[in-house]
C-alpha cells in the first residue's frame, strides 16, 4: 500500500501587518517538519503580514463600479478594489466578476476577499508575488529549523463546469508544480499524449481538507508525496494565451 499524510498545524496565532510571517511559521512547524515534506500555507496569512489589506472607507468607487454594484446589490467600494486588482475583465454578470489578475490568475473577484479579516470594511488582496513569498519562506525553513521542504501558497478558486470551490497553488517553491507524463507508456504500452498533472494544485486541495474554512488552521504538512525537486513557480500552472480556447 502507498499513501500520504496530511497534517493540519493547529494553534497558529492571528497575523497582523508587518509580522515576521516566516519566523512565525518556522516556530509553528519546527518540531514537526521533516525533509521532503510539502508545507502548504493559505495565502491569507501571507497577505496579512505583507500588508495586503484595504480599508474600504478609503476607496472612491468609479462609475463602472457604482453602476455594477447598484445593479446587483454589491458594495461599490469592493467592486472598485476588484477592478484595480485586475488587468483584464473576463466576465461581469449576475453579480459575479471574473477577471485576470496582474499575476495572470483567472478567478472570481481578482482574489479580493472579505472573509477571515478583521473589521467590516476591510478586504484582503492576494500577495503581490506569491512565488517570491513561497521562496522566502522555503529559504527561512532551510535555515531554521534547517529542513529542506517544498512550499505551496494556496487560495480557493472556482472551476469552469464544476460546482464548488477547491484550493489551488498560487505560489510554489522547491518543487516542480506539474508532473509531465507525456511520451511515457501507459500500462498497456500506449504513449501518453496529454497527461500533465497539476500536482501543486492537488497538494493544495488535499491540504484544505484538514485546514478547512472556519477551523483557523492556515498551515498543513503533506508528507509522503515524492515530488520532483525544482525551483518551482505557480506561473507554470497558468494556461498560455495561445492555448487558451476561451480567451
């Protein structure tokens, strides 16, 4: 039998702007982390530490934001923040805004989220560079507690043609985010032509099962998955524009 373990890290404190998030995480996992583990970190604590919070009371919504918000009963200030965090609007309809973020992620509301943040007028943005955030954390863990691991920063995305959300990797360090089986024979000897697995996304989704949305567990350790060591980048998971059939 083969298997992996997914371990939620409990008791992590509330994160505030300018907190040393790498030191906090290192302290939380120091006694539990083992070489070749994958540490999955929800982006929310990274964003909080990096000051990616917006006070909606300081936001002056545009005419577009006001009109759309009025039509669907939304907060025009939050719609304005979504528009500012987007480099392309994919679809605005039925009160839902699908955009392409400045990172290249296509998701609802450009990743702008009001959950699990303090105050009624505060929203949280995605980290400016989640790959860089993951790399800094991985370097910190390699120094103290001195363990070489891979790091995945996760967020919840919806999926075309599927109901419900699942966590995906928006930042990766220390591993190849995909497993490419193209050209390898299947058990019947036929060469595989299209099998490229988004393993970093799969690890993020597995970790969410123990982190939950309301349990206050922002960290999970995935143990036993034989990933390929590489610098890694979540940008490798983005669909190139020339292959995007829905652009």
